[in-house]
């Protein structure tokens, strides 16, 4: 008969992570693997000084060159949140890019978010493309995730965001996608028990098959192989996170957006 091992409670000496993450490990100093991963794998490659600025300038030059003669030179994912809004402002005003602003409406948009997007797009003189997800399908899929008992119940939205954006880029041969994802505000990884891979279409379909009530006819479904292999290596589509190349302070970003655009 298998014995159950009860683990003593422990909290990291360097952060707030503890044994509520059942797979957490600690070194001899009591520092968790989340922190050690950051110090060993992220921090050495994360340059927000002149090195980052120089690298970003080179990326921007390539994007501009490949965008010559086109209506826009890259695709910019826009949620209406602070990170993507500030990034849009910076890449246009400081780096001179001409992005097509891409927004996915999965049915949960607040009016404030919609207003913020319109303020930025109009204020910067850009074009906006909005993809609207079938509300009945995503509502049923969202309910299926709640019924399944998994922790990552926001997967239906996030999966649709990236699947739709990447499919648009692939269809229209757009090689560069910019996103507001960044190390400054979201660099420490979540335990898989809390936030599973949102690109796993096999799990998504299985949850819907067991707990959904209809069929996903319009909902955009992608898969890990398409996302991790086909798009970057065959289609040569690159996802770029410019906020990682310079100092990013969220409070300063909010002030800038409020002052420049009346952002809420």
C-alpha cells in the first residue's frame, strides 16, 4: 500500500512562493526554483540599458525595411490594458513603426477598455482591426472550463486571442507581431497546477467534449505544434516583446497614457 507523504510547510526566503505549489523546490539557502530560474535564465538575458535599446533599434529597422510600400509594417495585439496601450504609444512615437492594431473581442470587453483602445488608435492615427468571437460558443466553452474544475479557466479567452492573431498574421503574410507581454510585471512563471499551457488544443477540445453542449464551429482553435514550430520556423513569424528592451514602470506608463490620451 502506497504511503502518503505529507510535506512540511515552507516559504521561499526570497519571495512569497511556498509549498502551495506542490512541485516547488528549494536550494540550500531556502530560495525557491522560481527565483533561481529568474536569476539564472531570465535576468542575464534581460537588458533594459543601452544594450536593450540598441537591440530594439535594430529590430525596428528590420521591421521598417520589410514594411516598405505596405499599409502597415507589423501587427500589434491590443487588449486595452496598460501594457499594450503604453507599448502602442512608445513604438509609434519613439520608434516610428506603423502597426495595424489588432483586437479580439471575446465577449468580455468592458466599455472602458473599448474607449481606451479608441482613444489610442484615434490619437495616434492608426487603423484598428477587431475580430469578434462567436459569443454563444465562447460562453459555452467558458462554462465547460468552470465545470471541469481546472484552475486555468481563462484559457478560452487567451486561446482565442492568440489563435486569431496568429491566423491573421499567417494569412496576410505578416512577419512581426508585437505584444505587451513583459518581464517587468509578469516575469515569474506560474506553477502548471495553477496556469496550464493555454495553447493545448487537445485539452481544450476534451474539456468541451465532456462539459460543453454544442460544437465549436467558429471558435478559433490552434495547437502547440502550429504555434511553436510551424509559425516561427516555416512561416518565419516572430513574436516581439519590446517592453523588455527598456525600463518599464507601470505607474509612469499610466501617467503618460492619462496625460496624452485621457486614458481610464
